[in-house]
C-alpha cells in the first residue's frame, strides 16, 4: 500500500452527498481487506454503508468471526474495544471518531469499581460471595476486572442467562454500570425489591449499611443511559389511552416502570425482530434510540405497521452520532492510502483478562 497522509480538516467541510461518493470509492479500493460493522443506532447516512449490522452481542460475535484485515467500527468506543479483544493479532480495529464514547460506560471507572470491591471486602468475602458482572457497555479494564475476579460480561440480550451463571457460582452479584438493566433483569428472575440495593459509587460503602449489603443479592451500580432515561411511564399511558390496540416495546436500559408497562422488553436486535415478525397493520410505540426507530418506521411502513418513537423529545445517542460521513470518508481514504487512523488497541494485559470475561459470556 502506498502511504499518503490525509488530514481530517480536508473532510470536515465536505457535504454529506460528496462523502458518500468518496466512501464508496475508498471501499472499492480496500475491497475485502476492510469490513464495516455498524450498530443499530448509527445514523442513516453511515448505516447504509455497513457490511454487517447488529446489537452489541451480535457485533461482538461478528467481530470474532470476520477474516478482514481491518474492522471499521461504526459504533461507540467500548464496542470497538470488544472487536479488538475478540479479533486476531493480525487484524486492526478503527473507530472513525475517537470521541464516540458511551456516557453510561463512563459512569464506572476501574478506580471506583476497585474501591467498591475493597469496601465490599470489608463486609463480606468479595471473591467468594460476589460475582462481578459488567454490562458490555463498559471500558475494557472493567471487563478485565471481571476476568480477574471470576466475573463475566453480559449484554442486553443475555443478562438473565449470565446472572444465572453468576448465581450458580456465588450468592451475590455486583452489576455495573447500568442499574436499570440490572434491576429489570433481577426482577424478571424473581429477585425481590428487598434483595436489590443500589451502590452509589460516590459515597463510602456505596451509601449502604453493612446489613443492607449482607441482605442484597443484587448490588446495582448507580449508572444509567442518558438516552433511555428520557422515556417515561406517562408516554406509555398516553399512547395506551389513544391506541388501546397498540403494542409497546422498550429497551431494558429504560427505567423499571417503563419496562413494566411495556408489552415487550429486549435488545435492539430483539426490538427489530419482534416488530418484523408482528402481523401487518399493527401499531408500535418504541422506547429506544431515535435513529433505530426512524429506520424501522420507514422499513415496516409498506406492511401498514405504524412505528412511533416513545418520547416527544429527540433522544439520540449523540456520541454514536459523532461517527458521521465525514469521519467515515476520512478514515476509509486514509486506510486505502495505507495509513491507519484512530486505531483502537486495548493494552495486552487488559485484553487477555477482558477476553476471559467475554469468552465466558460467549461460551455460555
Ligand atoms: P444493544 O445491546 O441492545 O444493542 O444495546 C446497546 C446499547 O448501547 C443500548 O443503549
Ligand atoms: Fe451508551 Fe446510551 Fe448511547 Fe447506548 S444509547 S451507547 S448506553 S449512551
């Protein structure tokens, strides 16, 4: 490959339409050397270029299976890290804009989780009594923490199975960073509200008493998704009042009351499949990110399905939206010119332990 450095400033002012042509041309030059993976929340003008799409679980499997030399990940930082950990040494993962993070993942840091583990260790034998379970929406060093401490990773599609795996080994789970996914999953597994405690990571001992910690089966990190917290029970009640025949489907990152009022709760892939399999002419209210809802609304309209967004406000994953056609065009042209930009490389030791926790999940 010839090397010619392409500066992003040459792309930042490009019109979206011009980017599309340059993306297609760069992809043509790269051929099968590059594969483009995109999460369901990715904006339409980027999503249309994807080779493979999916929810977090599906994308992690796809990343582990692809043979391509370069994985261009149109998602957020933790997803690209998972792709790096699960792909082979000869493969390279790039994230077109390094600022595409996840605000929920940022709510748990290794320092805070280690502090929680130390403090829990003052009350219990943490390594004997607690399985650390991290939602895949977390940094690689937290997955590595789980790998080192007999823990595991879960996604929104498999959280109940993964918690069963944990409870078969130890009586308690510390679940981070999303309290809502943890709470909803625990409740569907029959764990009572009195056995669930929220760990406030900014307070000593998580803001809990020793007896609350001993009683809790599920310790929930006090994190949340800023997008999914916008969906409220009143949005569902209004819809039910206007369309009693309609269906409500939500992502488990929504709060417990929203999940409880929904007919179906599941991952982004589950939401798409459920509406795809529904009879024609049905009406749906969907509690998840706007790009996905708008896409399926267009896709299922020919079948007479009416798909509406749950909130009257615009709830987009603004960090994922940072992967725009300009960054994608820049990234692909750089690759086609032999220059790797925005590489995601997890340090070897973290990658090894994080892989242990991810493989426990994928094997289960
Ligand atoms: P999925 O695993 O359902 O794709 O969800 C990922 C996510 O970040 C939702 O906010
Ligand atoms: Fe993170 Fe929420 Fe965006 Fe999902 S929607 S990637 S949880 S900020």
